[in-house]
C-alpha cells in the first residue's frame, strides 16, 4: 500500500482512515533502483548510479522501480511539486541540490506536519540505562573494601544533602559529642555486619579520618563537575548567571551557574562552584569567570555556544565599556547581557519611593515598625501575645520583604495599634520604647498613612504575582513580556480605583498634617501608579537581541501570517549569526500559516509541540531560535539560592575548611538531585579515590 505505483493509482487522500494509518505506519517504500546517469564533463564520460544510502540520508525519499525515479513520500500523499509527486526525479547529478531545495519549501513542510498529525502520536520507547552491577569473579577483599567505602560515602552524602556538620567538638574515642558523621557511621555499623566487622578489626584502612573525608569530598566534586561539563558539551547553547557576596568569614565569594537544555530538552540550571575574589572590581570578577569558561570551552567553535550572561545588575557588571559583561563578550561574542528581571522589579519599586516624598515617608514608617519589634525580645513578646505574628525585617532594595510586610500591617492594623498602646502604657518599658510606641500608634491612626497603606496593599498584591513569576526557572522572554503586560494592566486598574480608596478607611481616623486632604492623596496615589507603570514599561523593554522573542509569540502568528515581521527577523539574525535567514523565514512562514502551532503559549510549549510532531529535522532554524530563547536566563534566582546555601554551609564549616571542601559540600546540597541521577555515583567516586595515589588498602579488582 505504500509503494509509489499503488499511491499513484489510488491517491492517498481518497483512502479510508484505517488505510491511511497503515500507509503512515509502513512509511516510505525504499526499493532498489536501477537508476544511472551518464554525463560528459571536460571531455570525460562520467556514470552516476543511485545507491540505497540516499534513503538513510533523506528519510522522506521513496522510489518507483518500474520507472526508476525518486519521489517525496509526504508530498506524494498530500500533493505538492509535480516532479516529486507525479513524474519523479532522475537527475542524479543535481540530486543533492534538488533534495535540499525541496526540503525547505513551504508545501513540503506543511505535508510533513500533516503526516505527523495523522492518527495517534507516535509512542516513543524510553530506554533506561542498564547498570553493570554484576561483575564476575569478584575479589572478596576488594569487594569488602569497596562496600565499606561506599557506606562512608553515603554518610558524607547524607551530611552534605541535609547541610549537617561533619565534625563535632570532640571526636576522640569515647566522646559524648562525636559529630553527625561518626554518629551515622556507628548507626550503619549497628545494622551492617560487614561494616561493623571492618570498624572493629581494620588496621590498614578504617576510612573515618578527616583526611579521608576531604579526599572523598574532592572526588565527589570532580565527578559532579565532570558530569555538568559533559552535559554542557552536548547541549547546543549555554547561558551563565553569576553573582558575588561577602560570606560570614568576610571573604568575597563568586558563584557561577550554568543554564542550558538537557538531553530531554528540559531547562536546567547547574551550580558550578564558589570562587574566592580578590575584590569586587570588574577585572577580578571577569577573570574568574573567564578562567572557568575557558576550561570548559577551550576551542573557538565551542565559544559560540555561550549566548547569554546575567548578573545582579550592578554597574560593575553591566558597564558597556569596562564592565564584566563587556569583558566576557569580548571573548564570547554571542554572550548577550541580560539584566536580571527580578532585580529590575526591585528598581521599579524603588523609583516609586525615591521620586515621591510621601511614599518615601510611608515606607520609612513601615520599616520602622518592623525594626521596632526586632530590636527587643520584650517588644516581640508583646507582638506575639496580641498579634501572634512577626513583622518581617528587610533591606530597602529587597522588595519581597515589603510584599510580606504591608499586607500584614494592613490586616492587623488594629491589633498593632493595641500593641503600641500596651507598650506605651507599660511602665516596665524604657522611655525610648514608650515614646516610639506612641509615635507609631499615632501613625497607624493617621488618615494619610491609612490611605497609602490601602494603596500599597493593592499594589503589593500585583507585585507579589509578578515577583513569583520572575523567580521561576522555566521562564522565557515571551513569559516575561506577558507577565509585565498583565502587571501594567493591573496597576492601571488600581489607578482607576484610587478615587474610591477613601471609602475603605475607618471613620475615626484623622489627618495629622492639616495641609493634606483626600484630593491631594488621590493625586499622589495616581502619581505613584504612573511612576510604576512608566518604570515597568521602560525597564522591561526588550533589548535588541531579545526582540527575536516576538517572532515566536503564538498570539501574533495570525497577524504575522498576513504581514511577515521582517524587521524582527533581521534583528534576530544580527544578534545570532548562527541562524540561516532564508531558511528561518521559510520555516516561520509555515509556522504562522498552520493553526496547530498557534496552540503553544510560550517558547517551551512550542518546542515541545514541534518535537511531538517530529518536525525538529525540518524546522531546524526555528528549533535553534527556540533553544536560544529558552536558554536565555530571565532571572538570577538560582545564583541567589546558591548564596543562601553558602551562608548555611559556611556556618558549620567554622571558617577553617579549604575551598575545595566548601565547594564539595555546597555541590552535594544544591545539586542533590543531580547527584542522585548520576549512574553509579559511589562506584565512580571509589574509582577516583583509588586512583589518586597508592593506597595500602586495595580497591582495584584483579583480572
């Protein structure tokens, strides 16, 4: 049923659905053809013959043995160019050019899509890796040593995974406080007879010393890093996220995170390690980052993979002449700088305060209330007794703090007022506490404060939604633009309802400042909303290299089908020279014209749809652009998460451990899921440990 002769005699479109599915399942018929072509070139006669290797190179190719001609299987089914659907192609001399030209025609791509959509989706067989666990003729002594070492590795992994201190204050024999690691060792010995026997009788290698711990941690770090490097070399595009901070030991640390698509086309962000910085200048930071990148991407073609770099937004990072991003881009020309969008949100909210004095005073009062209770356990006790809540205390540039604080004050305003009255009336509190409490109580009763509290309560609800969206790992430029548009719309709605905010205020409140009235507060509130809207539009406007995201916004496909976005295409090709402009234009034309692709909501879902339809080998340039957009980081949330882990881990390192130990413990904690997925992780660590130096205990199997 899938032969050319049969399909020419009985057209595919006229078949029953069951027969169509059979033809699809059978695929292209690939007979041996006696197709030869002789041609004269510079006085010499050349004879070309068709070989079946063409079927392997071009999966849509089919042949007709009766006429010794070649056809396009999907176009033969659905209709297309006459040479590939009616007459057949015989020209072997120009066959390669004809195949390439036909593969990029709109009709051919549409026919491939129709064939992919016909019937049920193909079921992909998931082949899991088999672990080689049974090795013949084990050496009993080596097997026992490896078993013991594997248990010790498990103890270290457990401590690293849950960020527990390996060592105690006194690890001498008989100590009442030996530390978590030795406690785990004793626990395993109580349930593992082989391990217990080893600990009681070992004279050459016991495995519990701090030297062995450090060597095993070093091996674990190398194994995880090598796994990440292998994934980086296999992926098409890579983005970096970097940040720096001062840890609890007053050392400046830099963190490096890689963002890329793994083998399953899933977005991953991998922590790569902490590095000491001499100082926080651009030269020091960029040299550390370049040193790591050059080890991973030593060859020039590999350097083209780095398509984005994202930092915390400081001037030393974003400077266009001598900043970190400029120094990285000089070596990695495709590494476009992306400002962390979650950080941009902080800047937007800052502008609404610093530009308007009334808003600035309001947030000083809010911060003052949080600080008032945090400075004294006695005040906190009153707060806990009456409100049963804590007011979060944060810095002026971290607006996720205000996202939590303002709704709390809004909800418990009356109870907080009671707290301040209680402290003011209690003679056990000092004069300063009572005086401050009286001032804050009057602030809560002030109509201007209450008006702005209601306003920012409404605003912070919108900010929280946007903040949570921007902190997601699986986010792309299309997601960001949609979220910002929704945010601007919601703030505009808040602005329109400002005139009615007075109705939400309690009747007993009064103005402490006689120069203020409701009309002036309405004007100020609208100014605050206008500032936020203006800053959002300005700061979140796409840079040149991110304009390419508009090419793949599914809600614009219908518009683009009528008027192709030529300018956006030119911008995308300029930003990413690895894209083929003409092929991308043809593929996008197909994309815009077919309704099935309009179902995608963002770049990630569009890529998944193309893969499900098995169109990745046809829409190659589109897939490349999608991978670039998905790989481009929209937030440095992962780097912030790494520093959070740094602060916790540094605490139990007691500031005396070497940098390799810090990196290894941080890696075990932050990338615990990756460690669990590394095949035979313990075995690989043992092999690395055994090869580091000559050891008195034998860990190698004898042949």
